[in-house]
């Protein structure tokens, strides 16, 4: 497939399409964190699967190598450094990153076979989707400062799987981390530190506050962040976002879409729509599996 590269002035993909692609691909990536087969693979490595966090940090951080807690907290951004430190670097004492990466692909393979089914995985539509997603993923890390895309580049540096469904998953992962890296940059540009990012997001109704407790911030840290945002005029006395607070979060999401657009321009004028069409079946299977939470800290379906 020919690759199209557009400058910011030449880009034709609509921001709504950029965000739609994220909404379609994110559930396919996220099955790794919730599938029983993935927990089986994590347990075989020696991780405690009574909770999902040991395997989550291992699965997601492994492309970075044996990263320490500061590096993981920096690149993941929304997690409390204290929470990160409970799991990192202990996850590398249980299993080396290379072993985690091998198990990660086995986990995805098993989970997708269960959730999507053998017929869908073997079909020409999924192979076509994988090829399109790979083209977009290749573009995601083709330009820009490497320091601006640490998680996307780390995943892009891994060998590309041959099986179409695994190639689609890895491409989806590169693209979601590419968007996430850009989202982090947008938050920093907006002057929102990690906990303020979550408080301001909850304040616009992206998810109820208890959903964000999974990121490990203490009540004191959450309250202090709320007070800082109130002092900036971004939250009202009731903790809800003010007009200025909503405008700031809208700008963060607009800038995130802008920074995530280049991969989709690489597919040409019709490619994103075709990929969206092809992803319909896999997306429905992932959502219909019942494995994924109905509310999440990313605001999927809310922003």
C-alpha cells in the first residue's frame, strides 16, 4: 500500500475520525489486561494474579526494558509514583522483560482466539485490517523527536508478528501509545500535573471519581489537586469544572487529536474509513465479551 504523509496544513483526516479510530482500537488493545488467558500467562511467569496490577505494569512497561519506577511513572503519567513503586521494579525480579514480551503475545493470541473466534481471526477482513493498521503504526513513529514518543517507539522497536491478529494487536498498541504519548504532552502543555489531569477529567464527567482511585492517589493528594485547580478558576466550589475548566479540557483533547492525526493521514483519504469498517466486528466482540469495564479512566465513550 502506498504511504501518504501530510504536513499539518495538508492533513485531510477529520479530528472526529482520529478519535473514532482510538475508540475502536483501544478495546482490542485492552483485552490483554482483562482476559482470563492473559492472567493464566501472567501466573505462569510467577505474578500474583489476585489483582491485575502486577501483570498490567509488566505487560505495558516491558517494551521499555527493565525500567525503574521513575521511568514508568513518567511515561504512564496518571499513576501515583507511590503506586508505581509498589510494583516496579519488583515485576522484573519475577520475570525479565524479554520473557514478559513473549508471554504477552501468547496472552493476546489466546485471548483473541477466545473473544473474537477462529473464523474471524482467519478471515480476509482481519488480514486487511492488520495491513492498514500496520501502515498507520509505521507512520506513527516515522517522524518527530524520539523523546516525545517513548512508549510508542518502544513498542514499534519490537519484531512485527506474522499472524494477522497479532500484527493487528501490536499495531493497535503502537497507535494507542502514540496517542497516549501525545496526550501526555498536551496535558503538560496545559499545565496539568498527573493528579490534576485526573481531577480535571473527573470534573467534566469523563468518569465518576471512584473510577480514578485505581491510579493510587491518596485523598490528601486528590484534595490538594482540586484546591490548586479551584485556585486557577478551573473548578467551582462543588468540584465541577467551570467554563474555563471545560474549555481547557476541550483544548487538551483537540490537541491530542491533532498530535495523533499523522498515522491516519498515511492511509490516504479512504483508508481510515475502510479500517473503521473492518474493525466493526472485532470491536463488537471485544465490547460484547463482558471483560472490559463499563467505565474507565480514559473517558472512552465520554470524550
